[in-house]
C-alpha cells in the first residue's frame, strides 16, 4: 500500500518570515495549557502578547487566572496567532507555537526590559502591570506549525522564530532613546513604513519597538511588524537601516 503523501511543504525563508510576522505582529493570542487537577484536560484562554528582544513571546498574567496556575504546575503551553479577515476564517494564515514557559522575576533586568517594551505595545496595561499578583512569563518556542492558507502547511523549529544577532543587547540598551528620537525628529517615518511595507492605512502610526530583526508599528488597536531582510549585526547599523527604509 502506498504511503500517504505529506501535507507539509518544505519550509523555506518565505514561510519562516510569515511565521515571524504572525507572531511578532500579534497583539493577543489564544493560549492552551493543561488545567491542574483536571485529569489532563486542556484549558484555553486569551492573553496579551509581547515580544522580547530575542524574539521570545512574553505574556503578562494574573496569579488568580487558571492559565497562570496551570503554567506554574506544568510549563508546557501553546499559542495560536493570526488575524481573521473577510470570508472563510480558515483561508487566513495562522501560527501555532508550542512553548516552554518561564516566569520572569520581578525587579530583574529582564523584567524591566520586558515591562518597558510591553507598555509601549499595550499602553493601557500600565494601569495594572505593577499589581503584585501580575507577572511576566517568557514562552520559549520549541516548535511551530504554520498554516499559510489552504495547501500551505509548514513545520518549523523553535530556532526559526528566534532573533539571532550579536547586536541584541546593544540595541536593547538604546531602544527607548532611538524610538524617542524617531518620534520627535522623524514623526512621519512610522506611517511611511506602515504604508510602504505593511500595506497599512492611516497617518497616525508610531514606532513601539526596535530590535535586531525589525520594527514594531502601532496605531490605536492596530499592530504591524516590519521585518528586515537580514538581522542587524551591530547597533550602528540601525540608523542606516531606518534611513534606507524611509527611502
């Protein structure tokens, strides 16, 4: 008997880029965990999503929530991202990422960095982000499944979603200053990037994140991700990249 043909396509750079954009442009995600004391039943909820400087997704959750209690008991979880548009919901790209969750200790350098990035991405979270029962978790991708639409299924490794660059730390140290400079001295750049590279409309876009692999752009409830063709190798390359993108 002939073997069933694989439904998976060979994972190429185009698929990897789409997966990264689906993850890094998501404002929220569905999260699946194993509910404690349930006999292994899955539990699904919705979480706000942030991205650390190395591409690792992060969530801000309350200790009172079921999914937080589940992650404390079993660190395995999955995320589902991908916006539904017009027509058949299954015709639109989506990404499932299997992750290992790790709680971020409050007042650590990692916490402070993630907090700053998260608030720029989700300004309203500043109302509760410092409540004592809230905490960040980093969700390290282990593997992922990308469905780019009918007939476009791919399997990815966790490394495919990671930002690999020697400039990560240096860029993180200057990120806030660079965003402030772009906002005050080049206010039109964000809207130009959003329109030219993300097919977005409107003129009130602003930059909310800069890392070695791209630019995060926000306008109200909209979030777009501009991915570079190749990650930056040094912090000194950022200025020239932003000028190049401006055209």
